[in-house]
C-alpha cells in the first residue's frame, strides 16, 4: 500500500532508495545511471565536500579541473545558489547569460557546462549537522534541453531524496567502509518503524497519526526516538539510515 501511495505522488521508491542501499561507488553509479535513463537526463554528479570526493559521468579532465580549482568553494554559481536555497533547485543556463558573471573563473565554469550540454537540470544539497569532517553533499542531474514545469515539480523532491540518501552512505563508501560484522543494528520498536515507513512515502505527522490511531505528538515522539537511536538528526535522515540498515522497507 505504501508503494502505491508513493507512486501516486510521482516517486519511484525502488529507484530512489537504491542510493540508500548502496555499499560501493559502483552501486551509486548504477543508481545514477538508472535515474538518467528513466528521466531523460544526460549527466549526473554526486559530490561530497570535506574530503572532496566526486562521482560523475562528466569528462574526467573537467572533473579534475573542478577539484583542482576547488570551484565548489565559492566559485560555482550553482553551488552558491543551492546553499542560499538549502533545498532542490531547478536551473537553466539560458536564463543565466554569460555576461552576468564578472568573475573569470565563474565564466569559465559556466561556459564549460554550456559547451558539454549540461545546460538545464535539477540539483539538491544535503547537510550533515553533526560535528565531523563532512560538510555537505550535492547531487545533480542535467541535460541540454529545458525542463517543463511538471518535470521540475516531480524531479526536485526525487533529487532531494537522492542527495539526502547519498550523504547517509557517502562516508562509508568513500572514507571508512565498515564490514557487516562490525555493524550493531539499533533496536527500533514496531511503532518507530511504522512511523518511519510512513514518513518515507511523504506522510505528515498528523496523517501518520490518523493512519496509526495515535496523536500527532506521539508520532513526533516515536520519530524523535528513532532518530536518536539511529544517531542522526531529522526524520528524513532517520528514514535514509533506517533503509540503509535494512530496518524498514517501504517499497
């Protein structure tokens, strides 16, 4: 039933949650390729700031130049726009003429995107609020043709989930992969799992309370407990972590 409701909202849960189940860089690449094939994009990028790790199908020499120049640290207009918005952003270079950029590096970067055909797309950030080495993650999908308003409406939440789930698995993929024997799974109650499962398909606390026959405050209580046990902040991060650990399966 949860999967049917999610489908009605325009989400492909199996595709979106494939990121949360990723164990390797190859898994992340496969999820991105599925996304661009399903939704008619050309390019994709996962980027993790802090250790500055990038997975992408952009040309290798351009990715190398991006990292060498650290364009993501103040020079990239798209990254700057994401930080101001702090959520998914649809963009189109046709509405951002090159004459707009007075900085030489910014013009170089935006011209690079234009030349390879990354002229419109959807990008989203995710932020780690804990005090560790990781600052933020960005997920971006692009192509040479504009997106219609309906596509923007559907793709923004999809890409935002990709970004959130990517940040939940990126440290394990890029920095210190953990063996299954070293992982101790947190113990979630049935109510905590139920609440997380309904959050995963877009239900509000009030709606979850109506489904489960409990108060909105009780729903928030269970979600807060689950987030604490999963060592994350916020219900979206809690859902991503629970799916990655196999504690819930909304599909």
